[in-house]
């Protein structure tokens, strides 16, 4: 009786094993440890009954081949998992968890923020050190460190003077100034320790915890600074302090150095994510999603600044797409969107992405600074021909004023009036062709 049902039991056993493997594969895929099914393979052939009534997964050679294939897939999955882990660690250390492109996009705002912080820190540190120097006469415990405080105060004044003369776009020198300020704080803690070799070094440990949180940098830079100055501090402590104090300071430096590296790394990741979120919000607020061009909000914000940017002349190019409403009604809004994208692309190719705006549904504005009006009109003529070759049409108006006697509102109004005249001429010619 049992022998009669043995093949069915084996069959159901094989089915149960296959279901378990599928469940395990799903768990691994959901866990994110292995992707694309590389951890386990469940594509077994259907069980077939042999001449003895035993259900097998194909021939023996097929079973061996399946096992070898599964072993290779498991090894590939483990290798890919390791590579993914190393890649994520590299991304976290060097780009604070961002993609390289995202990090580069956030870098200008990060530098502006670091520069504001550097100036504020230098001023605050200078005032604080000046107060300490003035109080040295009444605080006998601080007299031994008078020279160190005075040296740090002078260092803050020098760094502040260099920062105030620093050009806006010099990111390399800004990084060196931040490194110099951090090094000054670390060195001050070491010098205070050197002046009191029989006491625990509280100042350096405090700087070790606080300094990595002062500026927004990739975690690898803070970790490198912590490691570099911790090694110097341990060597100095073993050289000048008593044995018991040196051992305690060394243990404190190692423990708090590790804590500072971990905390600062997570803080830097969080700060970089905040910069990325702000960048995305600004992009959503100032860019048109359809054409990837600056929108009306960006136009209103930057409009008045164009009069200050030019030194010779400023030209306004006002563009209105012809036939957009008719195209939407006849062929659908998708075709109308394609026309707007074509006009936006051609306009940006000739006048620059930073100089062009989509100010309305079918209206665009571009500013051209310090170029002759003849060159601007030649560019607009080429724009019209390029649009016609692609089956599009636009009415364009151009107005130019000198920098010395510029009225921006009048300039834009003149370009808009010329655009309306070109639009009326376009529809007049179209009506004549229809009749």
C-alpha cells in the first residue's frame, strides 16, 4: 500500500522543496542582499516518472549541470553583493551617500555655506580668545597658556583677512582655509596639554569631538583629519606626559576619535542630503518640467539683475509659438508638447540655457548681453529657419538698448510689441494662402 503511494510522496516532496526554494529566493530578493535571482535558482525542469515509477528532475547529467549552474550563480551573487557593499562604502565616504553628479551639483551651495560658517567661526573664536587674553591677569590658571592664546588669536586674524580677500569661486583655497582653522584648534589643544603634562587633556578631546561638525565635507576628509591629529597627539602625549596620564589620554583619544568619526560621518550624510533636497526644491520651483527651461518664477526673480550684468548693451528676444492651440485641437496635446520642446531646445542652443525662460504657455524670453543688435537678429533669423525645417513656427521680436540709458521694462515691452507684429504678419500671410 505504501509502495503504491511512494512515487506520489516523492513527487509531492519535490514540489514542497521547489516551493521552499522559491520562498527563500523571494526573501533574499526582498532583503536586497542578492538581486536578479543570483542567490538561488528555481528554474528546475518538471519532474518526470521513469520506468521504475520514480519521479526525477530529468537526467543525471542535467541534475549535475543544474547544481553547477546554481553554485556559479551563488558565487556571482556573493561577489556582486561584495562589490555593491564596497561601492556604497566608497559613495558614503567620498560623496556623503550622494551620486557623484548630485554631489557636484550641490558643491557650489556647500561652499557658500562653508564660507559663511568659516567667517563666523573666525570672528567668534577671535573674540573669545581676546576675552581670555584680557582676563589672564585675574586667572592665574591660564597664565601658562598666554602665548598659545595670543598665537591662536593672531592666527584667526590672519585667516579672517585671507578669507575676506578670497574670490567667490576659489573652492580650493577655501578648503585649505578650513583645514588651517581646524588644525589651529587641534594644535591649541595639544599645546595646552604640553603646558600641563600632569593633567588630563580635556581641550584636545573636546576639539576632537566638536571640530568635525564645523564644516560640511565628505566624511573621508573629517576621518583623515581626526586620524592625522590623533596620531600626533598620542605621540606627543607619550613623550611629554607622565605614564599614567599618557595611557589615559591615549585611550580617550582612540575611543573619542572613533566616536567622532562615526558621528561626523552620519552628520555629513544628513547635511549633504539636506543640500540635495534644497537643490531639488529650487529646481522644481524655478524650472519648467516639460521644456527643462527656467520658468516664470525664475524670470521674475532674475529679471532686474540683467540690467546690472551688461556693460555695453542688452537685447531682449521675445518668442511666441504659432499654431500651438490649433495643433493641440487637431493632433492632441502630445504633439503640442513636442513643439514646445523643439522651440525651447533651439532657443537654448542659440542663446544659452542660463539666459532663456518659458514665461507662459507658448511664450519664451531670452536675454543677450553685450552683443550687437545685428548679431542678435541674425541668430533669431537662423532660429526661425531651424524651426521651419522641423515643422514649427514662431513669432519673434527683438529689442536692444545701451547699458548707459537702459529701461528694462521698456526694453521688454518693445520686444513684445515686435513679437505681436510678427505674429499678426504670420497669420495674415496664412489667411491669404488659405484663400
